[in-house]
C-alpha cells in the first residue's frame, strides 16, 4: 500500500458549509498524488457549546462536584467531531469521491486510560479502505476505552492525526489551521509577524510547550520521536503561507509565545490571571540568540518578575497587562536581527 497522507482539518477549516466544501476539494487534489486519510475536528465553537450544555445540565440537576471521566459527558462533547466528519464525508461523496466516517472505535484508536492520551492503534480497517480507494474520514478528539468513547482533551484532534500518521507509515501529516504557517509570533497579536517556512521538530515541540496553540503538545512530542513529517497549511489558501517541519538544521529561526499565567520550563501553566509569560523559542544550538533575547528583555521598560534561560528558549514572567508590550519589544528585536542577516538568508530568523 502506498503510504497515505494524513490530512487534519481544524475547527476553523470546517466552520461553514463553504469551508467544508473547500476542505473536500483539497482532499480531492491531494488524493490525485496519493491516498488520503482525513481527520476532522468539531466545527468552530461547537465543543465549547457542548461543554457548556453539559455543565448547565449538571447545575440544573443539582449535581455536586464534576464527575471526571463521565461516559455520557464524553459522548456529548465528542459528538461535534462526529457531525463534522460526517459532513466532510457528505461533501466528498457529492464530488464523486467514495468516503466513509469512522469514529474512534471503528478507526482502531484506543485511549490509554489517562486524561488526553491514546494507546494502541489498530489501523487494519483504515488500510483496507485506503486500498479500496475510499477516503476514511476519522473523528478527532476521541479514543475508545473499555467499551466507551473517551475525550482526548483540548487540541486532541492533532494527537489523533499524528498517532494515525505514526501507525500508517510513518506517514506525512498535514495540519490545516488558522493562519496556516508557523509565524515569528501570533499574527493576530503582532501584525508584523512573519511566516516561518522551515522548522525542525524540537522547535515545534518547544513552541507547544511554551503555550503556543499551534499543535497539541503531546502530538508535537510524538511527531519528533517518530520522525513524522509535518506540514502546516492555511485554510484560506491551499499553498502559501506554509511551514514544513524537517529533520536536521532548519537555519536560524525564532518565535515568540505570549501565554497567560506562569509557564515554568518544567511544568504546566498556572491559572494565575495576574501574570503572563513571554517565551522566545529558538534553535537549541543558537547560543547567541539566548543571550540577545535575555539582554533585550532586561533592557525593556517592562517590569520583569522573573527571567529564565534554558536550551532553546528564554522566558519572562511579567504582570499580565505588560505581556503584550514585552512581546512587541522582543519581536522588534527579532526582526531587526533578521534584517541585519538578510544578506545571508540561511542565517535569518524568519
């Protein structure tokens, strides 16, 4: 069997009927080159709506503490993926492409019993469908655990895609997201942010660890460990801007992440709304970058609460209201460094 492409669509990419149709047409184009296995997230806003409904019903029922691992609640919350995957399959069939929707059980995705984790994968049915020329459209965000659906947690559809890519190859995994390419900062916060054309796995994993919502953290770690080729593309334009995650040297790259709360290097972010963490992630071997950004942070007008440096990243803890200002300051330093190195493109930061 030719190694398929695992093509994952985020909630924004399936938010409207027009975008669902566009996603189906993208699958048709990719399928002309090799088989495709599609992964669907719930449409934008649906998961939050379903979570809210669950909580409202619990409150109206006079329930006490939230029951974690509630099988009925997990089935409710993951139903958004079933709807999205089914609609995408409808669009494909309308275009003359045979497609079937598979939930976690049908796709052989076993949850590991821990919050947000996937265990053993049994992709035999997926392989048979691909060999028959059928496009399997798999529901993201869910696993099958002891006879029931288990939700994987926020960003879990990324994990679904990477786990299946590992089981089917390793196969290339394309993630269709908003805004597509990885950028030197979140372009919704920093208008001057530039796309990063090539990155390496450790850089992407470090971005996720710092709180960037570009990929599920465990998915990034698994992709690095399994050597899975990743490709970030835009839901708006099938092509540019895009980022390919490659093995080996990707040149001098850096990106900034602004995350709420305290995000220490060795733990999960805290829920402290009074502080924010600004992290600069760069190539681990780029020692000059670490010193440059550390000095720039101390030279800023922002009141730093803490500054830390580790291999491949510099982090600053600041009062929440000053996070955006520090991010803009450090991003300007990043762009100035990239522009100075413009005569040597491989040494630029973007």
